[in-house]
């Protein structure tokens, strides 16, 4: 038992020494470890905050992008509605002008002399106004555009020359 005690004492003494030394060294190590741990936790907290800020920024940007898309879609829809409305109004106005031309043709026929040069001229003007008014009422602006396009296709050189002449006149008028 004495030998056991010696071993025990030696083990305890050595253990105490080692333990004391270990605890002393461990104390410094745990302080350094706790500082490193604290710095690591602070770094992790900063990184987490940075991720949160980045996520919030991404969410805000996504929300702003969605709002911008929605605004652009609404603006495009409203522009389309306005264009449709204006097109319908232009067609209505064209039809009204056609009706006015036909009415004027009837008035000229009623008030023009029946015979003679003035009678023939009045009848010709009334016929032209009536056919033009009927065309506007039936075909509208699309009919005018189609006829104009056909005229240019059938006569390209005179159309180009007319365009140059009109451009020259517009430039001259705006320069004065």
C-alpha cells in the first residue's frame, strides 16, 4: 500500500504540478481562447449583420424592380389605351368630315343654277365633294393611307421629287 501511496502521491503531486501548471497555462490559454472566441463571435456577428444588410438590399432592389416593371406595364397599357382612344376619335372625326362634305355637296346642288357654265361647275364640285365624303365615311383614315401608299408605289420617282420639294418648302418656311 505504501507503494500505492507513493504512486498515488507521486501521481497526485505530479498531477497537481501538472494540473497547477496546466491550469496556470490553461488559464492564459483560456483567456487567449476566450479573446479569440469573443473576436470570432464579433466577426461572426458582423458577418451576419452584413448578410442581413445585403439580404435587405436585395429585397429592396427586387421590390424596386417589381415596382418599376409594374409602373412601366401600367404606363404602356395607358399609352396603348390613349392611342386606341385617339385612333377611334380620329376615325369619328374623319367620318364626321365625310358627312359634312356630303351635306355641303347637297347644299351646292340645291343652290347652284340648273344650267349653264355655273350649273355644270356646281354639279362637278358637288359630285366630287359627295364622292370624297362617301369615301371618308366608308374607308376612313386607313383608306386614305392605303390609297396614298398605292399612289407612291405606282409612281415612286414623282413621289420622291414631291417629298424633296415639300422638304425644301418646310425648310424655307422655318428658316424665315
